[in-house]
């Protein structure tokens, strides 16, 4: 069998040993060829030679392919096509290519393959041509101050591009330079830097600079250097210390919310850290919580402030004990000091203080109609200063109704006028005045006190019926009767609810009449059984709910008549009264007593009018007038005895304003039949006042009574608001003179309107 031999040549070195050859069928396969990197050989270096055992048959052409030949990096190897010698043409770098694997071929001149391709491997031997390099130029580590020996600070690292399987990459570390004293050591194999002794103190040295070195060939080859910086971390081993054992501060009394001083401390720990920041607290001397302290984050000072006003007269000096500590807990091994506490003396300066009302507002209760010049209170103030007593003067700052008088020296208050419960200056029954008290200091100071006077309602008026005569069917019907209502000049709670009852002295009336309560101001008078037609005078007792309650007996005229199907009276009850039909003896006695009472009242009113007209000092407005015509409003729905019995408006009130107001008009207002019975009745206008300042109140009361009165007709009704004075140049107020002549008017149709219009028919029907 023809053979093809490959001869591999090598360069012998002591470390490489002998180059072995093996011969097989076909190519002779050499061992891997070893070539040193970074060696510049002369011309081309013969690496190996391949031969084919078929060369004797003819010429053989050799070729190689692979990385370093026809693949990158190209041109490193070539082969002699005739001899099969393989040459190296460039300097090799193991760090770039550690091995080359080539493929060898043998063909004849005709291109026919003589041998199967074989592999040729070339190994590049490492040279120590790369020094070790640190991973960074400056290493930084951190260790707390006071660390014990052996504490790991940091680990430094270096790399070497040479073959790690050789001594070329065997590294060793060392510290070539460090600041005295030598506090650190390094592990030469791992690069760990650790502390070697105690004494690290950040307040003395806060960082250490080291120079470190690394060398290959186990510390005997190429070297590299770097820097290592060791920072000493702060721990809280220094307590804060006050710069003074005692601080003296001053503040004016009655100040609050103000900064009064700052406390400074010294702390050697790292500024801005919790080991340096201070927390202040007041441990003694402030039981009332009048002071507060907080930390200024920029300067670390304690800022003391006032939270509650201080009083010089109460306490002139305040002694506080303030302590300081860090936000972070102090290390147990740290040195303790007494300078972490200090004493603060706060002096309170005296300033002039305004007078002080011990009771403000002052509440006073006064009954209405209390006479003028009645003392109601002493509203005095005191001077809180302990210096020489100062004089205090009083003045009325606000007295809306001009009701009060004030003694400027003592603060004694009395009434100037009678207090009116119905004054518009009252709010919910309370009258408010403002009093000022001023001292004689320089400059003077004043205080304002509020006097609240509650005007109490007094039950001094009995309730009065609003109606005095009514009509009623003689047959009892459920729900039908006479609605009773009353009014009281007093106000709640001295007024309603009212209580209506028949006079208990007349027991016979209880057999035929009953009164049923409807609401607080109304009741219903009903028949219990059928009674004869006629006029019945019923004595009613109306009482209020005041304290004590007041009551009075009043007479109610009830015309009992026969009614038709719709409930209207048939015939005239007055005629029945004249004939005496159907009137019992007890009813007759009541009627006679009522007439006697009315005659007495009429006689008294007549005397009053005559006496007023004869007074030489008071002339009526119309005393000399030829047009003295009375324009009166008559109530025609009452049955009675003629013109004197009519409820007319008295024109003498306009002729003589000073004439007393008779009580009868106030007791018998006109009846409005469409008024709701459950509506509270308004107060009748009170007597005109003699005080000019209350004229507006009087007029306002009259307007309110007219607007809300449900018992008067909706047409024009005379209401007394005030009286025209004497000597007026105004003419008559009569409206009769202004109407046109109505003599041509026919009034015969009045005869057909029923018994209620008989009187009008008698007066006008014959014209």
C-alpha cells in the first residue's frame, strides 16, 4: 500500500520536551506544533512538513486551508506545494488566538486527490507579555469609627490577560503606602483590606489614603498600582453639649406665639446626620405648658417660644430645665456629660394692662314696667396691674334705645325710662348695651364690656273678649255655636293659652250652655238643649296662663233665634226681648245687671268728656268750627237701644288730644266674620307715649296690629296712631261733605233684605 508521510518540525525548549512523530497509512500525522507568541523569527519559520507515500507515482501538490491561511487572520501560514513544508510568516499573539487548526490536502498534477485530508494543529505558547491591571483606578471603602481589628473594609480586584494556567497570571496584592499610623492590611491573594488595630475616630481622621500594588509571577513579575480611600463612618459617640450652663431670657407679659431666645449646642458628630441633629425638651419648670422649644434644622439651635400669655403680676421669673439629645441613640460606650442639660431663666416684664371686667358679658334681668331711675346693675372693672392703683372711668359705648344711665366713676347703671318688652331694640327679649372702662395710664388702655338685660314679661293684664254679642240658633246642633276669642296685652308666657268658662255663680246656665276648648286662644260656646228665643247675657270668666294667672268676668250677649233650613235667624230677637217672651227670671236679672253696668260706664265716660271740654286750657280742634260734622262708623249687626248703643268712633278724640283713652273701644273691636278662629289675635295698639324717641315704635305697633288683625273688616277702619295737636289749620276730616247728593236714590228695596236691614229701611226707605 503506497504511503504519504507528514513530518512535523518543532523548536525544542526545555519546557516543551521532545517532538514526537507517528506514521500511519496515508499522511504522517504530527503532534501539535508549539510556537512561542510575540517572538520575531528571522524570515519564515519552518513549522512542519507533510509527505505522501504516493509521491513515487508522480508529482504531488500540497495545500493547507483554515484560519491563518485563507481565513482571518489571513497570511500567517503558508505551505510549499512541492515539498509540503509549512512556514510561519507573522508574530503570533496568544491573547488573540490561542490555537490554529489547519486542514492539509494532497493532489496529483491532474487534481486527483491522493490522500484523505488531515488536520494540522498549531498551539501558541503564552509569554508574560501583559502586566496585571486593577479594575478601577481608585477604590473606596467605608468602615465605622471604633471598628475592631479584622473588620473588612473592602476588596480590591485586578486582572491579567496572560494564561491563567501559568505563573504569568498568578497575582499577588500588597499595600505599598498608607497614612500613619498604619491601620489597615491586605490579603495578598484575595485583595481584602481589613483593619489591623483599634483607634479609628472620625472626629480625628475621617479618611485614609492607601497605595496598593498587584504583581504577576507570584509577585515577582509585572506590576500594576492603584489608590484606595478608606472613609470612616460616623457613629453617635459624642453627645450634644450646651455652650452655657445657664441662659437668661426676657419677655413682655401677655405675649404669645413669639420666639424669645435661642439655645446653642456643640456636637462633634457628622453634621446633618441623626448623630448630630438635636432634640430639645423642657423637663422641669413648665407645668402649665406656657413654653415650647423646637430645633432649627439649619443651625441645630433650640428655639424657645411662648405658647400661652404670661402674667407679671402672677409670676415674675420662670426657671426652666432643658435637655438635649440626638435623634440617633447614643452609643453605650460614648462619654456622658452633664452639659447636655441647661437652666433657662425667663424674666416676665411688666406692661400696662387694660381694665378687666370680671363678668363679661354681664347678665341682668329686669321686669318690664320697672319705674325710671331704678338701679339694675353695677358693671365695674378692675385693674390687673400691681403698681399704684389707677383710676378707671366708665362710659356708655352703645345704648340703642337710650334706656340707661351710667355713673362714670362707679359703673352703677340705672334706667332712664320704663323698659318696654315690645321695643324693636330687643332681640329675643334681650337688650344689649356696651360699656367701656378706661384707665389713666400713658397711653390709656380700655376694655369693653357687654351688658345683656333681659326684660321679663309681667302678668299685669287680664285677657279680654274680642266679641260681646253674637247670634245663635235656639236648637242645638253639633259643631255649631259661638266662637269665643280673647286677647291679652301681655306676651307669652304671661298670655295664652286662655281658659274660658261660665261664671260658676250662675249654676243654672250650666244646664243649657257649655264651652269647649279649641286651641290656645279660642273656644266654642254651644247650646246643650233647646231654649226660648231672646237675648241671653252670659257672664264669662276668661283667665290667662301667667304667673300668677289673671282673670276677669265679662258679659257676652247672645241673641237666640229661630233659624231656617240654612241656619239664618228668622225674625228679630230684639222684638222678642221687648215682649219678654221666652226670657227666664235668671236671664232677666242678668240683663238688668248688664244694663246697670253699661249705664255706669256711660256716666263715667260722659263725665270725663264734659270735664275735658270745660277745661279752659285745652281747646278742641273743632270748637269754633261750623263744620263740626261727625263721621262715624256704625256696627248695624248689633241689636240694642238706639244711637247711644252704637259702637261709633268718638270724634272728641280729635278735638281734644289730651283726653284719656276710654277703655271700651279697646274691649269691643269690630268683628270680621271671615277671620279664622285658630289664628292668634294681635295686640291692640298701646297708649301713645310721652317720649318722642318712642313715637316710631308706637306707630310701628299700630301698623302691625292693623296688618295682622283677623277680627276687623277689610274695609277702611279708624285706627288711632297719634292725635293732631291744637291749633291745626287743617279743616274737617269728615268724608260726608265730600260725597255727592244722594236724595234721588231709591232705598225701598231695603225692605226685602230681611230683619238685619230693617233699621236702614226705616232711615232711608221713606225718602
